[in-house]
């Protein structure tokens, strides 16, 4: 079979099944079975498919995923995430859109100690959205920051999807995790500036409520008691990776261990909370590992059929420069974000993208951080953005889907500006990994 026909069969078939609503793992399982029979040699191909499936999830580089997810699940189910919000709220003075600013700052802190994007959005939406609405916040001003800061979770380590991207693409996981920190913090700061400016221009969006300003020890106690110890976990995880003291897996294990220790010291780790955290970790990790089985085998079959090399040769033959190729790749990712979720984006594009990255000599960490920003955009893009669905699930009935779509548009625009900045100034993604070794 010609490489172009193989490409249409593998890439087109998997995309069609995803659009028809078949779950990601099963979509790629169907295509992989067909590809194994056609390109790997019938029964022998099916045997090789089984071997590839086992080896794909037996990789040591994947072990940070359940450990990072466990950190977020423990914080969520023990209630320590609520303490983080309280600690941040005591420190922020009366500013325009104060509760929305608190949500962004608290969400950024929680992103640094949680590996689950959905958990961040669900937690903030459940806790803060009813309070904001009761104080007269417009639904668009109340929901927008909560969804936007949940997406930033993907850029700030620990992030399970970042580990998955590094594992599937062959990019250094530790450098990729660290590379997202500066862009993530820039985006969080831009959200705060936008909220304050928007409410300053239209105070009706977030009416000023009575504000009790805490002083002295009462002001600093929740921050010192809860926020600093929990953020120290982030510092330990990043420092141990950047200094070379520990691999990403060992750093994740350290982070999970200290999260459990802090939960015990705060007397929050009940048997019920621990079992709920373990169940959540097992469910999410199992889903991701099942998807990895399909992704790895899909990439191998695509390469064996000649489709990967054929597509790379076709693109190189167009005579485009590296920057034009990268811009086209990012534009395709943003477009895919309108229809498919993040893991599917990786599975469809990485088998083609990574050979091009190597062919053009593109810095893989720079490329990986831009890939993460595009996936973060996909979480927010209507109509199928995962965080939009999550927010609708936890929001009161008075918050309509139209409010949610409208609320997220300014934050999508800011994310696109960040993508352009990282494209034009690679140092935003590469500076911190270089400084930290």
C-alpha cells in the first residue's frame, strides 16, 4: 500500500472514529488492529501488537503520572485545597474584582501542587462560584477566571499531561516540566491585570462587598500555616529535578510522600479521604495508561507503513523554513482543539510532528512548551472544551452555557498572545531550564 493511502487510513480513520464519539482508547485500538493486520503481517502483526502494548506501559518514565495525580487527589479530598484559598484570601486587599483575583492566585498556587487540571477547575468552581454569584458577580466574571486558571495547571508542574507529552514525544520530561513555569506565571499575571482593569471600567460586573481586613497574626497565620508548607512541595519537586538529585519519577514520589505527610500532620487524612484519593488516582491513571497503549502502537504502525516518512518528505519538499512549519503545526493544534481533547491531539499529531522537529533542528523543549499552550487552549475552546463542560457541571442552574462561552473568550485571547510571545521569544520557555541546569 502506498504511504499516502496508509496515511489516509490511519490518520483519517482514527480522526473519523473520534468525531463519531468512540472513546479515545477504543478508537485507536480499532485502527491499530486494522493496521497490524495490513502492515505488520496478519497474525504475526497481532502478536507484535500485543508485545508493543505491554512494552509501551512498562516504561519507567510513565510512573510520575499516577504520583502527580495522587498529589492533587489527596489535596482535594482532604480539604487542604480549601485552606490554600483561605490563606491567599487573607493576604489580598480590597481590589477591583477581589474574589476573581483570589481565584486566580489561589488557582495558581493549587496548580503548583496538583497534577490534575480538572480537579483544579472542579474544586474552585464548587467552592468559589456560589460565593461570587451571591455577592452579585456577573456569571461571565465569576466563571471566566475559574476556567482559565484551571487551564494554567497544564503549564505549571506537576502536570500529568506534561509527563505524557514528554514520554510520547521523547522530549526531556524534567526540562519540559520546568519550561512551562515562566509562561504559566506570565499568563496568571495577565489574568489578574485583565480582571482588575475590566472591573475598574465596569464595576457592575463585580460589585464591591463588605471586606474584613485581617491584621497582624490573623492575616498571616493561614498563609504561613498552609500555603507555605504546601508550596514547598512544588519547590522540592522542581529543585530535585533541576539539580539532578532525582529523576522526574523520584521527584514525583518525593512530592506525593510529602503531600501525604502534610495531610497526616494537619490531621486531614482520614481513611475515607485516602480511599477516595486512591480510587480517583487509579481511575485517571488507568485511563491514561490505556490511551498510551494505543498511542505508542499507532505511532509504530504509522512509521512501519511508511506514512510518517512520506509526510515528512512531503512537507520538507515544500521548501518552507522552520518557523513557517512550526506556525503551521501550532495552527493545526489550535484548530484540533475545537473538536478533540488533549490526549487525542497528541496521538494524532506527534507521530508526524516529532520527525519534523528533528529534521529542522527545532529545540524540542521550546516546541513542547508551545504544544502545551495549544493543548491548554483546547481545554477552553468552545464548543467541546473540557473545562467548559466541567464548569457547567459544578455551576448553579442560573449559569447558562452561553455565559460560560462568553466568559472564556478574553482568556482564550490572552493565551493566544502568550503562544505568539513564546514563538517570537523562545527564551520565555528555555531560560528557566537553562538556569536550573
